[in-house]
C-alpha cells in the first residue's frame, strides 16, 4: 500500500503563532521535558540498582517509566523544534511515523496500566500467594503481550491510513500529528481509517479501562472486608499511586478524544496533559507516595556519594 498524496508536508500550527510567546513556551516545555527525562531515568536506575525493589510491582513500574520516556520523546522534541523554527513543517511520512509511535507507546501504556491494576488486585486479595501467582514468567508474558498488542494495533491503523490522500489542505491545528487530526485534511474517503480507529479505541483503550475498573471493584470489595482501619489504610495506600496515574492518563485521554477536532485551546490543553504532563508527573506520583521508593533513592545516593569520598 502506498500513499498517493499530492502534498509532501504538513504545517503544524502548534500552540501559538505569537513570536513573543514562542520563546517562553520553548523554555517551559524544555524544562518539562528535562524533568521527564530525569524523573523517569531516576526510577529506572533506582529500581535496577536496588535488589529490594526486584518484585513484580516495581518491574511493571520500570516498564511504565520507559514507556513515559518513549511517549514524551515522540512529541516534545518536534514541539520544541517548531517553537524555534519559522518553517513549522513535517513531511507526510514523518507525520504518519509520529502517529504510529504515539499509538504504539500510548497503547502499550494503556495495557500496562491494566496489568498493574491486576497486580495490585492479586497483592491485596491474595498476599500469601502473591509471589507464586505473579511469578517472573507471567510478568514477562504480560509485558510482552502489552507491547505486542499495542504495536499490532498501531500497525493496523497506520496501514489503513496509508490509503488516505492529501491534496491541498496542509494546516494541522495541533502541536503533533494525531490520526484524527488528519481526517479533515484528506481529499479521499477516510471512512475505513475512521472505523479502524473507532474499533481499536473501543477494543483497546476502553477494554483496558474496563479491566482496570473491574480490578478496582474487586480491590475495593477486598479492602472493605478488612476489619481494622489500619489494615484498610495500608491496603489502599499500596494502590493509591497507580489509581492516581490511571486518573491522569485516562482522564485527559478520554476528554481529548471525545472532543471534536477543532484545534481549540481546551483540546490542546488536554493533549498536553495526556502526552507531555502525565509522563513528567508519573515519577513524582510513584516516588513521593512510596516509602520503599524514597528509601531506595536515599540508599542509592548514599552509595553514590560514598564512592566519591
């Protein structure tokens, strides 16, 4: 399959056309991107460094940190480039490549959040069998299934999108390429691509959301059966970070994709929350609320500074 577009590039209109605001936005998003890199790399290093964190919960958290690095790196570098460039263009092929990697990284994160919800359910409902149930083989299988399913979904959508033709309209009212933003620019029938996108959204994102929802229904049911308030509080604290991450990811994502593609400020804000802000916040969510993680960071820093004495 090959794209027969007349035009060779799109114009990403971005967040602002005001030349005085663009440098300020560049500094803001550069700081956000650097914090995202530092926070997620720190989690990767700490979890890999500390053998006490080599349990399923932190194995999945390490995967999430890597995904946040990938997801943010698909969008932010191009956003930063366009904020400094007068020519805010992206090739049709480059745009479709960005669509593919956004789909793949976002889809994998959606699957992984569902896997992490199941992990929390097993930990709370069957603590004595947790290590036996969530063994290394199962954890590896769940991660590979998440990556494989998301990349297959992205591949199907991008193969269907390759049949779209783009003839005259070039302006994308967004800071990155998203499949739904390309439909108004297509001079060919986009029905097949829209149906593929709708099916993948229902089966993939909403399917994972339902898995998370039912996992937390079972978690809540288990917590309410705990007799002591201390036990209930401790059980809930083990999944509060994950629940916060789910709310950020799905809240902004659902609001963004339920809105029409108008290029409005509200739409751009939800997209920024979903693809730029959430990857920066996840390391904070998981480290600030987690005593084990904070203790592991202190141990790593202590060992690091001891080496340089």
